[in-house]
C-alpha cells in the first residue's frame, strides 16, 4: 500500500502544483485546516444532534437512512448523520461563513456549488470498533453510482473531508485508488463489487490525516473505508464530508424517497 504523498496548505487560492496534483490523482490533502478548539466544537455539536435524534427515534433525514450503533459501553450512538447542517446552527454557520471552502470550487469549475441541500448534505461519520460495532467500515464504491441509479448523467462531485481524529494505518479510514476518476464507464461500474468488496488493493493509497486536516477526493474515484485493526477507544475516528457538485440542482426534502443504492449500502457489511 502506498502511504506517501505530498501534503499541502490551503490558502486563498489553489496553486498550479496543487491543481495539477489533484487533476492527475483525484485527491489532495491539506494540513491544519481547523484549530484544535474548533475540532472540539464540531464534536460537541454532533453530540447535541445525536441526543435529539436518539430521543426522537429519527430513522431518516430527507430520505437518507441514519446509521445507529453501539459505543464501547453499549450506549446507543449515531454513527452516520446525514444533513447534519440542517440540524445544528454550528454546522450551517460553518458552511455559510468559512470562505476557504469556496476556493475548492475551482477544482470542478463553472457551476460548482456546495451541496448543503443535495446528495446527503453535510455528513458526519463516527466510527468505533467494539463488540457491538455496526458501522466500522464501508466497501469499495464510487459516488457516480448515485447518478446512474437516478437516471442522471454522471456529474463531477468532490467529497471534502474535514477530519476530527488523528489516524495511523492501524486505525483504518479512507482508502482511494488514485487516477480512477478518469476511468471508463465499464470500470466505474464493474471494477469492484459495490459495497461488498472491502479487500486490499495493491494500488490503493491510505489517507492518514491528523485532527483538523482537510482532504478532497473526486467522487468518481474508487474508494472505501477500511476497518480499524485495533479495537476500543484507540479505534474511534470522526470525519465530516461535504459534497461539492455541479450539474442539475436536485435538492432533497423531508418527503424524498430513499434511493436504491443506499438500500444496497445498508445490506453490505
């Protein structure tokens, strides 16, 4: 597995080197996007939303299933929050006020926007590997499958990851296959068994952020979330994903249906 790649700093504009690296590989990693105190505020806000959703027995948000699981002490937790930006002012305020995110729109170009009301909105993932884990990994997939199932042309989409945990290789986390954002439609559909296959790939790259880092990967890349090889508290990791998209504006609402691909993801372990 390839673990070495250049790491950059995000400023008020992308450099030629940064843009070239992303265009070739389909991902990029920026250090120290958030201060430690801001990381803690993100976690605190997620816990406030979690409390409300557990008490309200929330099953879906805008048609997107909410993933529940158990913490190490057996307590119920939310492990995947969809559209969390619509349920706490800290998250919505961040999207509206942090202008650094706008710099990333240039990686798609004309028509790019932050999908706060589309796809799954701002997603907050909380992974922990324990005796009752329900959301410890995710199999190989591309986000282009969404467009296909919805009968749409595959549109550019970026996943902006804001990392709230320090990761080492044994913690699992995001794995990507560089360059596959330029693959043929056949390979996008059939290179891997969607969500079922979570096996190591000799060409995969392990993304190893520190808390406060930001990463961007093209949704057309083959990517997965590897399970931690260590259990307990040291396996805990939290990450936020924000979609940057282009193409037709398709907002979701409380009566939106659950897409088939999300039912498929729910069946795969």
